[in-house]
C-alpha cells in the first residue's frame, strides 16, 4: 500500500475516533450521530437551504466508491438513494485530502487550498442531504396491508381458479 493511501486511511480513522469521543462527551448533535455513514462534517440546515447548499452533480464518484446507478445531472436533494450521497461525500473527502496534501507539499498552494476547502464543503452538504433523505424515509407513513384494495372484494367463493382436488363438497 502506498504512503498516500495509508495516510488517508489514518486520517479517516482519527476523524472517526474524534467523532466517537464527541458523542461520548455529548458534544455531537443527533443528526451528526445518526446521519452520515462515511464520517466527516454534516452541513447545517442553514447551509443546505442556502443558494450553494444543493450542488448539481456533474460526475459520479469513482467506481471504488460507488458502483450503482448514475445520478449525474441531478441536485443532491433529488437523489433518491442516501448511500449514493455517502459515497459522494467519501469521494469528495478523498479529493479534498489529496488537494490539501498537495498544498502542504507546496504544489500550487492557493489553488489546492481552495479546492480542498470547497470539496470538504460539498462533502458535508452531501452528508446533510443524505441525512434529510433518511429522515424523510423514516417519517413517511408505512402502508397498512389490511387497508389494501385488492380490486374485487367478495369472499372465497369468488376465487377465479378451480381447486386442485375435491374437498368432498
């Protein structure tokens, strides 16, 4: 494994440990504890409702992060699968990490610092929208199977097929 991959994984592990410690101390919000599955910050409702809070998806995450259907061309809030947004957040975090590492190495510092900042913001927004989608799904009313209309009514005598054997009737 390359040093870059090891460094990225260690950073993610350290971040998750920090989140767990924050939860144990009672410092994390319930949305942050329940929503994201990929670690990292979650955008606030104020940020998600702002003019920049619902980015349009230009490209899908790399296959390493997501191998499901493409949602390119949609806004984060329009994606039906929160797992896709979690994958997008992981991908954007990796992108931000790489840009930050390049900036620290002195490669086009200003551009890479800006890229890292904005990719991290978009990752947090992806997590925020994923949390909203999960909350919406959890609060949606579940259909009651006893309320279903099977379209014909009637009793057992109305069953449209013949019995396989004679019951002696």
